[in-house]
């Protein structure tokens, strides 16, 4: 999308004002040209390709050899190197040195959705300015920045002019999903994609205090230009919630001071395309970045610039956000890091405590003033549907409801000791636990009739369609005391570890992004053995003749339950479930809870 010269000049002026008059972009030609992006050279009309990312990664290290390391943290399915730039003016350029010095680490990732590529160009711009002292002076002396310009590199190279049709610029951009068609911002918990597995290794190595995920939203046309959401704020460790809010509000205040109109909630209408329906805040499940990191007792920030703002404006706002984050971490990061380590200790003591695992906004709402545009809602001659059309020449204030009273909708008491994963499931479950850096051990000997808790599903509903290559499963049931034999080779996953909340999010069957929910145990909920109806008829007669109590119960069900009486399959199942051939493992969740330490 070509932008007029006046718009490009306006962007350069706005950047000068945002930087307090420092000659940032207008004098970019006088700076080291090897550190300039295609975006800068084109007046922020175009974005560069992956070749540029690798070249800039090396160029930054060459220009700042004592403050920058260009690192490769993985390889994409199409063979591209995953690049990360480590920057610190403290001298700490390795995870070990950062830990030794007690420095907070800030991970900033762009291009998880490669069509939403503001973060790459804004990140390179901010990095150069911070290293040169033009922005947030001294911020990199008190922290380590790990900058991933493009997380979804294969998707980035699926380049096209209309890959984001409801986004204003750049002229061409990458694709939302990976070469394997994974949406990486649905993959944090299940960690299917090679890119995500590499990212989790990076996270384990550096243990970032804050992970900043840079996006561009879809949605309606309005004046607000960016949303900043952070967790823990509504969820997670109580002490960290206050600091998470301070981080969020500090960034929002910095952006507002630079002329932005930020909001602390995702700006998507409750009813799509209907501004009067307002907004609902929430805590995303851990398939998303901001729903994942609070489970690790760390900050996750979701930055969503507004797709209807032009590319120069979005890059400027994203650059301002990055600088504001770095300034906040430089100012408060040492204290916040100490709080995070204390939260790790508190999480290791969650045994027996109620732990919220899913959240929703309650029905309580409040009216807010929201800066939108005049609009009409009329039937479309194309689709026949009611369509909303905005007039960007007529700004107006919308008075709309916001539901931001966030409450837990699923809470589970943490087990007293931990979880047991029987040997038959240990391989694939252990691999997921390793990817997340969670602690477990393999049992060297069998345990007979171990007192454990089992979960048997009373209801199990398979998803009607594939989601991210999985058939999801929703179950209802309860944990009950039941002795079970646990074979050697089973896994013991203690709850007493810093990642206790993440352990529960993965292993509690009803959690929204548990392994069960993503279909990892679907086989356990499929009937594999059965009686032919003619056999079941004979078996039922034999059972009735041998067990008067069973005959009485059957007659009562016939009299009291009309649906049961009218359903031949349900009547035969009544007897099949009471026969010795019934599979007692059917709908038995193949993970156990343990209340007491293993003998």
C-alpha cells in the first residue's frame, strides 16, 4: 500500500516528538546504514525478508561486539535458522552470566503471526536507538534483552500483498501460520510445532522475567491505536498481580504521553461487527502467550496495535511500547525478579490449595467512553447480512459496556503430592513435560494397590472438527479415591515445584488446554470391546435370573425413566456395564493423583 509523502513526513515528525525531539528517524541516513531496515529505507511502506533479519543480526553484533550476540536458537521445518539477538550493556550475554549477576531478562518476540510484522521493524529500530543512547538511556545496563525479530520465519517467507486484507500496510507481508499450518499463538501449552519447541528451550535457558508478544489486531474501525494486556493481573501469584498491573499501567502511561490512545483490554466486540455490544476482558488459556507465562510465575504481555492504522503509525507505536517496556524493566526489574523467585517458592507450596485454571468475565459491566467513528448498520446487497460501515471523517464517542470483572470458572484443589502417569503413557507425556522444563521422575519399581485418586468421565464429548490438527475432547467427572496398580516405568510429577500451576494446567483433565483437552488420551475414551446385541440379550437374561436385586433395579429404571425404556441400546448397556467383560478402563483418565508421598 503506497503512502503519500505527506504521511511519511508526518510519521517522521511524530517520531521526533515521541523521542522528545531527538533526531531518530529524520537523521537515520547519518547513522550506521548497515543497521537500517528496508522499512526505514522505504519510509515504512515495505518490510524486508528473512535474509535481512540474519544480516541485521550479524551486523548488530559487529557494530556492538561487547553488547550484542547474534544467536541461533532453532531451525524451522523448511530449514531456516531461528534468530535471536541478545543485547545488554552490562556484559552479561549468556544465561549463566545473567543469572550470576541477578539481571532481569526481557524477551521480545515479533512475527509469531508473520503477517503482523510491526514488531520486527519496530524492534530493530528500538534496539539501535537504545544501544546508541537515543532512547531509554542506560536501560540495557540493568537488564538483558533477548529479541526474536520473527518467530514464524517460514510463514514470513510466504510473502504476499494481500496476506492481511484488513490491515493497512506494509505493501506485502508474511502469512499467519507456519509451513506446517500451525498457529504458534495457539501452541504454547501443547507445543507441537518445532518453532515452539525451540522457543520453549530458549525460555528455559534464559528464564525471562517478561515476555512481550507483538501483534496487530483485526477488528472494527475506531481511534484507539493499541492495547496492552499483562498477566499476572487477574490470575496467578497475588504479589505478582500488583507488579503486573504496575508494568501494564506504566507502559500505558508512557504511550498515552506520546499521543497514543491505549487500552488495557483486547478491543474486539462481544458481538462481532456490533459496536454497541461493547467489550469483555479476560484471561486467555495457556495456548496463548499471555495465558502461558503467568503459569510460570513470569510476566506475559500482549501488544496489539490496531490494523486500521497505517504501517508507519503502527511501527512507531510498537517501537514506543518496546522502549517503554525496557524502561520499566530497567527501573523495577530487579525487584520484580526477586518477587518472581519468591513466587516460585510459593508455587512449590501449593499442595492442597485451590488453584483457578480457567477464567471468564462475569455479567457485571460498566459503561466506558470509547473513541470510535460514526457508523451505520444496514443490510448488504452482496451477502444479505447486516453490515457495519464506518465513517472515519466523523469521530464520535461511543458509550459502551465493558465487562472486566474477571472471575475463576474452574478451580481445582492441587494434589497433596503430585500426579502419576502410568508407564503406557509415560513416553509422550514425559516429552511434553520436558519441553516445558517441568520436573518428574521415572519409578524404578511397581506399586501394587496404591491409594490414588482416579478420574472417570461421566460425560465425554469429542470435537466435531479438527483444531490445530487435534480432535479436542471435553469431559465431565470427578476425582475419586481408588487403589490402582502402578507399574515400574511410570512417571511421578511432584506438585512441589515452581511450575506447579503449569503442571496442573497440563494434567488436570478439565483444564482448557490440558493434554486431555487437546486429544492426547482420546483412545481411553473410545469403546474398543463390546457384545453383539444377540449375545447381550442372552447375557442380560442370565444376569436377571441370577441377581434378583439387579432385576428390581432394571424394572425401576423402566418405570421411572421413559427415555431409558424407549432406548434399546441403553437397556442393553445397563447389563453390559455390569458384566465381567466390561472394560473397567473405559473413560478412565490415564493420569492419577497422589495425595501422599510414595512409600
